[in-house]
C-alpha cells in the first residue's frame, strides 16, 4: 500500500521557511501541510493566508491547509486565493458544515473535514458526497511534538471501512505524533496520507526522514528486520 507524506510546516525553522519548503520538496514529500491556528479554536496562533501566498511561488507541492480556527467560513476564500489546494476544516468549528464545504468546492479547492480525537466519525456521514479527505487527529490539535494517541487507531480503521462501504473515494489523513514507529500502525489501519512535523523537521536530514517514514509506512522498514508491522503495534 502506498502512502503520501505531508510534512507539517509547524515544526520547521520559521526563520528559514522558504528553504524548509524547498528541502522537503527535494526530499520527495507529496504534500505540504500548513497548520493555521487562531488562538481561539486551539490555544496557539500560527499564520494566515499571507504566508501561504508568500510560499506559493516557491513550491509545486500540493498545499494542504489545515484550518484550526473558529468559524472558518470567514477565511476559506482567502486561503484558496492564496494558493491552497486542499482546505480542511474541523467539524467542531463549523456550525454549518455543509455550507462551509460547499463554499470550498465552489471556490475550486479540494475539501477536507477534520475530527478531533474524541469526536465520533459518524458526524461526517451526511457531507461525504462533498468530501475529498477525512483528517483524523491523533493528538489534540494546537501543537507539534505531542504524543500519538493510540486510542484513535481503531477510528482510523473504521474510517477506511466507512468510506469504502459508501463508495467514497476520500483519502484518510492522519495528523499528530506520526513517526517511524506509528506510521506503520496508521498505514496498516488504512490511512493514506500521513502528516509529520517533528519527525521530518526535527531530523537533521529531511530527505532521510521522509524516506524513512515512507518505508516504515509501506512495510519496507528493514531496520526492523523487514517485517510488515501491523495491529500488534497498536499500543506502546
Ligand atoms: O495539526 C497539527 C497540530 O495541531 C499537526 O499538523 C502538527 O503540526 C503535527 O506535528 P507532529 O505531531 O508531527 O510533530
Ligand atoms: Fe495539522
């Protein structure tokens, strides 16, 4: 099973963002994950559409914008105009989820719905016809470098089955605490896009880090004896 690797810029060196983006693109990343936080929906503040627009001319990567902001309908048009290819909003932040997703589609971007670790999967059922991506948080959103929450793994698996049973082509993306140990667990559960911040930007060699994550997720991690890791690694 192939996976896509999406380095999260949140863990990059903010003084050298352009070089960081160039480095992960050269490293073979598939998407660039951009975490937008408003200090309200989550207890942290990051950046807005200006930064997305500033980086856009310097990269051909798909820009995967993860909005951790209250009432995201106020800003989706600005992020799409800035160059977002995918805009993901949190179910918990949208009073009118269907309206927000329709707005993203209408503006020409792919749309995602994100669920916090404690939010049930069933909340996306009615909007599935609009959804290109279901993002399952494996940490409580707000910060990079947190511990992976293993209790979400069954939900990742349930999401893959849920989508397949409904003939929905949406990707399952996992975000938070993904590293070479947890990547094979979420990939085995059915995730196809793996977001990784610390595991990529915390490593001295970005290219080696992206490669190691891909190999671990695809079961080609020979440093572990070449065995396909599976459900047995659910818990630490
Ligand atoms: O959305 C978020 C955090 O809220 C993530 O995208 C993090 O940036 C992932 O960082 P790591 O857990 O991989 O360090
Ligand atoms: Fe994220």
